[in-house]
């Protein structure tokens, strides 16, 4: 100590301490082999204070403060727990689960995971209310087609991307009634209705792109009728309803009007006539002209000919084309628009006089349809529905709504018109009127309650029944049973 001094002792002890730390975190054998790397072992020749290491150190207990070195964590295999509508489900040996359209499925991994998904055929499956996190994947599966489809959900472990598990949901075909329908509304607007019978839900989208979404339910008192749920309808009786036949819907809905949302009739179709030659025929067209709160009746007869290339319109109210005055008979050339099932009629001698319309198939019968802003008068909103003129007047019972927000049945026979209607206030009425069918075969209409008030025109073709006020724009539309 006298020779080296206290500074030399401190340096020695510091070197011994560093050596002990190195040995504590390795195996004893490895420590002996790498002593020189830790600063122990043989002399460097540059350090006059190097010492041989006491071999007794290798046999001393090493104090780790009561702790042992951490062992590698065991690898946990990735697994998935699957539920369908809240019930636990076990996928088959190939990871597949059969579900129905509209089922809510959930996939929960046993460790955090990331997700990728895919559908086959492409775009066949859409999701409602999807919720995803590293701890869960859940959604309602909607089959947008009428064929079976598959939706695969793949989980990739967040800590080990080599661990992958996939569950494939085989979704049964969607309800054939599902789909998008072009709406011709009697408030003078053209809209789009999307129905999903698997979810019992609907979307009604107006011409400005604003969508009203809600559910619908079967009417327990009237088979074949469904009730639209809507926050806009606060009446005692909800008469926002609809019935369906193939690609056509007839109903009532709380459309926007000058006085708020009012339940009004509509016709919707996804079965347009796209072959021009099928436009030929004679039609009685019932319509309503709407300006502000004013509603006026518009009744005209039309005749398509020339393989759907020509349309004649009698401008005189409720007058047949064959009896129309020269001044009132207008001839239009027809051509397809860029929208399938939509046709443009342009006056043969006055190019500024034009309009568009659609022709739909309702139970095999042509039905003329139009709604929206008038091309001739932008201040005017219109609604048009035209039925084919036939040689007979069949007895028909139909179900539908009217412009007074009532709903019920309407019946025609050869001599009378009767109805059973329930208002949105819950009041029941049963009007019954005599009818005159003398002009049914030529005009396609009957006079309802002729010579009295209120007076109406009626038309039917075995698929639809329509009643319209002679002048006041009252309108009733029913789908024949």
C-alpha cells in the first residue's frame, strides 16, 4: 500500500467490480473464456497493476439480488373465437362457417392481431356497422346478390406476422326482393329506394342525395303489406306502407312537402322497358301538376307507334287521340336517353317542346311513369302514371294509399267503385260510388260518381288501380291483389 498509494488500490477495486458484473450475467464457463474481454485475465503489458485473477472467484456464489436471468417467453399460437348473432360457433376443419344474410359475426383473437378481408365474388358482400380493433372484428354481413357468396377474415398476429389464421363466412343468397328501385313520387319528385328484406331495412334517397334510413316491418293485419318506420311520421296511424309485385313497389311515404313531411303515394320500379319496340300502345295518363301548395289534375291520352319511334299526345283533357282536334294533337319523336329505361320525347315541329318518361313492367303490363321538375315550366313539379287502354274493364281489388295519407283497399267492378280506408288519425271510411264505363274501351278510364261531387276518374289494367280527382289533384294508387 505504501508503494502504490490509495489511488492504486481504488483503481484495482474498480477493475475487480467490473469483472464481477460481467461474470454475473454470463455462464461461469463463458466468463472464464472471455475474461480478457471483460478486463480480466492476462497482463496487457501496458497496465503495471495487472494481477492474475484469483481462481477462487469462479467458485464463489454469485449474488443476483435474488433474481434469476429471464428465460425466453413461450410462443402462444394464434387462435380465433367466432360468434354468429352472439352465439359461439366452431368453424369446420377448413375454417369455414355458414351464415345467413344479415347475420352479425364476430371474430376475437387470443392475442392482438391485424386484419385483412376479401369477398368472392368481388363486391358480393357488403358490411353493416363494422367494428374493428386489434382485439376484435365484427360486422353484419349483407349478401347483395341472389347467389351464395363468401367473406374471408384473416388475422395476423401483431407480435409475430408469421402467425396467421383465417375464417371464411359462407353467406347464403340474398332475398330476391332486395335491390334498388327508381321511385316516382306523387309529391313531384324522383327518388331511389333501396330495400333489404334480410335486414328489414330501407334507404330512401332524394334527388339531392339526402338519404333517409330506417327499418320496415310486416303489417300483421294485412298480408303482403309492409310498414315503413320513420321519425318523420308522428300520426296516430302510420300509413307509410308498401306492397310489392315482382320488380314493382306501390306504397306511401312521408315525402317532403310545403307543409313538412306528408305521407304521399308512389310507384317504384326496377323493371324498366328497355326495348324501344315495346313502347307501342295506347295509354291513359293520370297526372298531378304541383305549384307550391296547389295541386291540379292532368289527364291525357297517349299513343305510341312505329316500333316505339313516335308518340302522339292529345292536349285536350280526357280526350282520345282518335277524337283529338288537329290543334291539340301533338306528335313527338322518341329516342333512348343515356339512362336505361328512360326515353326522350321531342316535338316533331318544335324542338323546345320535349320531356322524358319511363315505361315499366308491372305484372306484365306496360305502365308509363314520370316525376320531377317539368322541362317546359321549371316552377312546376309533376307526377304521371299511365295505364294501357284495353277492350275490357276487369273487376279488380287493389291495396294502396292516397294523397290524404289514408291506406286501404279499393275495388272496381263493372258498375261501382268501393273502398275501405283508414286515415292517419285512425278514422275509417267506406266510400262507394257508381261508375260509368261507357268510354273505358276507347279512353281507358271510367267516370266515378258522375254528375255528383266529389267526382273522379278511375283507371285499371288488372295490375294497378288509379283514382284521380277530376280537377283537384287528389290521387289514389293501388297494387292489384
